[in-house]
C-alpha cells in the first residue's frame, strides 16, 4: 500500500494534487473526482445501480477533510460530500485517470447527458 505524502488543492479548487511515497504524483480534476465518487449515491450498491452524473465540468472542491488516517472526504460546491476517498482509491484513480475519464465521457454520450447540463442516469 502506498501512502500519500502530500495533498494540495489548487487555488481555483478544480484540481487536487496527490503525491505518494512511491514517487507517484497525480493531478486529479474536481470533475473526475466528483463523477467517480466512491459514495453509494454515485456507485450504488452494485454495477447496475451506478449513476452517471452530468453537468460537473465546472465543479469545485470546497474542502478536503481527513477521515482517520486512511482517507479524505471531499466536499464539492454542488454539496456532494458523501464519498470517502481512500489512499488506494486516489492512487488507482490517478494511475487510470485517462481511461476512467474516457469511460465517463462514453457513459455521458450513451445516456444523452453532457458535461455542462446537470442530469443523472
């Protein structure tokens, strides 16, 4: 398991920089973090319940709050705050950010949603 050495929220609150003790560093957009939130609200309790959330292109992170010593809770300006982002989740998301974002774009298109208009399917 890797351990974070730094979490830094950009001044515009749209990017979370995460550095790990194995040397990995990732710049994670607030949009990607929001639409892949590990919360039950987004992920559901099974793959069939997973939601695709549109209209989050300009979402910002209001706060990054520690959850014990294993995760952070992100509070977004759309008031979503139920996801707990473990260090493992952040590392996996960073390592696979391009593929995860492309999957999100494909899901939006398949469901008739877009990045600028709010909607959930």
